C-alpha cells in the first residue's frame, strides 16, 4: 500500500513538471502569435490525468497536502548547521582526597577520645 502511494506521488510530481513545461510552451506560442490549440488540448488531458491520480492517491490514504513544484524547489536540503556555542568557562579542578582528609593546615581533624 505504501509503495503504491509513493508511486502515485512520483507520477503526480512528474506530471506536474510536464504540465509546467507545457504551460511554458503555450505562453511562448501565444507570445509569438502561433496556434496553441494542440498544446492546450494536451495540457487539458494532463489535468484530467492529474485529477484521476490525486483522487486515487486520496482514496488510498494519502492525506497530507501535496506540495507544488515551486514549494519543492524552495525546500532546503542542506544539513542543518547548529549555531556555534561559546566556549565553556574553565572551572577550577577539584582535588580528590581520601575521606576525612583535608588540605593540610586548613582543617583540624577530629580526635577520638581515647
């Protein structure tokens, strides 16, 4: 099922690219005063095919919004760069000592009554 959804998404993406190319061709033909009837008919056929594919995709459980070509091109596929952290301030190292032992001369140890 998931493979079928992915296949439909791929077909939809390819069809959208073809439609953009066809639209550009139609614009170019109109700008040069050429007949664009055939191109317009093919574009309408592509739109019908796209409608069928999207309907099938929706019936199979495709619920998220399909991004447009422009949105996909704007996506950033670069690795996320983490902001540089400031170096940690050096902390004074603690000296390890045996239990009951303190620095000499700063602490008087307890004496046992004997």
